C-alpha cells in the first residue's frame, strides 16, 4: 500500500482535482484521512451535493466516516458511517 503524504492541509482542492481527473484512481479504493475542519471544503471540491455531508463539521465529531462512490457520475454518492468508539 502506498501512502502519499505530499498534500498539505490546505491542498484539499488539489487532492480533489487529482482524485477526479487521474485515470489511475478509476475503480480504485482510496482512503483519505484529513483534518476534519477542511472536510466540508474537500467535499465541495469533489462536487458532493450540499446536505450530503456535515457543513460545518462539528469539532467534537471524530467517529464519522464519509464513503464516496464516484463511479461514472458527476456527483458522488455519499454514505455516512458512524464508528461506535
């Protein structure tokens, strides 16, 4: 498994662009861990529909995972997964 840590905290737009435009991500499972304060901005950059993700993100929430399915659609389908820890 490769870990790419070359994106800085404020580079969510560049990461979103790369995920949407590079063919190497087509059909791939990609795990992104990010500062929760910038997750709403990243979701917007990934063209997620408003209301499908918390905006703003509650500073006390650390157990929410957003699963995006970006297969052949402009707007990704989002599932919310809450971890019970």
